[in-house]
């Protein structure tokens, strides 16, 4: 099957197209993480690292779906 996306050539290093989704999701995640710290979200969450990982995975899936 023909792939719609090709590898990204960055200074001679070939990166998979999924890397672009990871980069965009990471850029969106950083301000959201600071916002969650500002509104003191950890008092409503049982396990903060698992919650943040789940939110990043959800954000990554949305970005991947949009791209």
C-alpha cells in the first residue's frame, strides 16, 4: 500500500511522520501543563503522572487524527 506521508529529512536524519505529530502535541501540551499547575488540578486527580500521560495520549491522538 502506498503511504501518503514520507519520512521527514532533518539535516540528513530521516524522521518518521509520526514524529511531527509528537512534536505538535508536545508544543500544545506545555502551555496546558502550566495552566493545570496554575489552577491546581492535582488536588482533583488521584495519580497525577498517569493523568498527565493519559491527557498527552488523548492530545496526541487528536493531533494525529487531524493531520
